[in-house]
């Protein structure tokens, strides 16, 4: 009585039945979606709601609710169902063409089970989950009805992203120490433009090891999806990780190569990163992984007048330089030199072709992994010194540079020093860049311009921020 009857049935009939069933599901999904819209009051002739949706110039952008994002999510679900129906229809048509061959063959239970799981159940489950994840806006107010939704919630499919960006209410309705009723986790607005990459980044098993995808994360950051969302997976380390060198030894010694994950670099060890290797995988900071070349920077006299010495800076502000920021591309040598003078320097770094962050940390220094897009996570008027070299030059857009300089001005304390170290640009652009530095009316301690080539010049300057007291 309970025997499996599939071998006696025609596979084409089963496929035809599935096709009819799926067509019905598409209709049901569409009706369900319309019903949910109706339940939320979308089709009621309420003056406030009408004004809210149609009383603006942009039909797809509203003050607190993104109709287009919601519509796109519904369309995405219907599209998944329609694609599955078309695929099944195509399979049925193909089977009809090969009807004679199919009559001669039999399908095993395992093959039939695999087909249903891969081609029918999984796509249906995905569409089902997507439909359940669509969130309609909350209706707030009594007399003056407003519609509000969690920001970006209907833009993403991956549940981990949706959990992250959904505001988290404080427990027992208490106001937090920050004076708010809920916490909003942030991601950059450009993340919506990189939805595929962000969903790949956030698609992981909670509590398991993270994928070795720091390169994907950095790509997101460089394209404006910054800050990235936190993740609930465990970061991988090198399988051969060794104990770092002691602090006095680590400052001027190449670290153990086994402490770095090399799989996303051209090189597989620090020797390969030598300036003598034309295929080392990066171009900036030539020789910065060679300690014999790094040791002479900022402490030895140079033939170039734009090369300032650390001792010259300390002479200008004796005893006042304690903490600072080095904004550039390097392996932390400036911070190492300042460490020898009991000055703490935070070094910004990106892993552009080489493990700059790991190198800085293994030297016993502090790497700050931020991009140009990121407002510096430092409070106003706190840094004694900001130093920049090998980074700001003529490639940078003037308006972008303006935002960066104003952020530096924000964190630099009154009387703090801005050290522009060998900035270079075309001669014809020098006046524009000089204005960018001089607009803050800092006091000039040093200001030197010298030729770099026939068409380019260097500019080095040591400037002091004025008090600007109210």
C-alpha cells in the first residue's frame, strides 16, 4: 500500500503539475503582497497618506520611507518565482522533445530527490524567506499619520545585514548612557551601491571562522562602503603564528614572515618585498620593508632642503610633542623614530599590495586601518602633531583634500603642529595647493619649496595651529 509509485508515473506529468503549482504560487504571492500593502493603509484614501506619497517632486524618495526599495524587494520575490516557473516550463518542453528516450529510462529515488531539492525546493524557500523579510513601515501618530521604516532595511536580502542595521531597542525601555532609546549601527551609504559585494562579505555562519576575505572588505572601504558592519565570526590568523619580538628588538627588525597571511599578495615573505624586486606587488613606499634604508629617515642630513629632521621639530616645541598621527603610506618608521623620543604616534595604513598593517603592529606600533573616506575616530583638539608623507600629492582632488585638511584641523590641538613632508605637485598647480594649506592661517615655522623634476616641485612645511578661542 505504501509503495513508492514514481517509477510508474511519467516525469513529464510531474513536471507539468509542478508548473501549474508554481504558477498558482506566483499568483498567491502577488495577491499576498497586495494584501499586505492594503493592510498597511497604502490603498486607503487618507489625505495624510496621499500627501506623504504624492505630495513631493520625487516619486521614489520620501522623508522617512523609501517606497522604491520596498517595491524592488516585492519585485525581487515575484521575479524569483517567475524565473523558477520559466525554468520548469523549459524543462518540461525539453522532456517533451525527448519523450521517447525518457520512456526508455527510469529515474531513481535519489535522483528525483536531488532534483526536487536543487531545482524546486531551494528556489521556493529563497523566495519564501525573501517575502517574509519584507518589512512594511510603521504607522505613527493619530491625527497626523506618518510612515516610518528602519533605514535601508528593504535594500538587502542577507539576514545578517538586516539584523545589523535594524535599530536595537534598549532593554526595559531605559534611556542609555548616550541619552538615546535605541542604537543605530551604521554603514556607509555607498554600501547600497555595492549590495552584491556587501552581501558576500556578510554571508557567513555565525560563530564559525570568517572567510579570508579582508581584500573584499578593503575593496568595499575604498569604494565608500565605510564603516563596514561588525561581523559575528572568528577572524583567522596564520597557522604558523609566532611570538612577536620584544619591543626594543621589534622596532628595527623585519618580523617573522609566518605571522602574516600572504594568500592575497604577490609576495609570500618580507624578502620578496624588497625594492630590488620589480614584481613585488606594490609601488608606493619604495624600500619601506628594508630597515637599513628606513633607519636614516628623519635623523640624517639630506641634500634636499625639504627634508626636515625630527630634532628640528622638537626644537620648535620642546617637551610639547607627546601624541600624534602619521597619515600616509608606510611601515611605521616615523612612529618608530618618535617612539625613541617617548612620543606615541598612530599610523594610518591600508594593505595596498603588501601587509602594511601587520608590519606596523609587529614592530610594536599602532596601525589605524582607515581610508580617505573615513572621518578620523579622534576627538577635537587632541593631537599634538599630524605628519603626512608619501600620500598627499597631486593625484588628489582639491575638494577631497579640503575635507581631509579640515578634519585634520579638527583633531589638532591649539598650538599643535602640522608637518607636511615632501608634498609634490606640478608647478602649474602649486598655487592651488598652497592655498589649501594656507587657508587655515597657521603660523609658519618652516616653508620650503624645491624642484623635484623639470615639471614638478616639492613642498615641505611645519605649521602651527592658532588658538581660535571664543
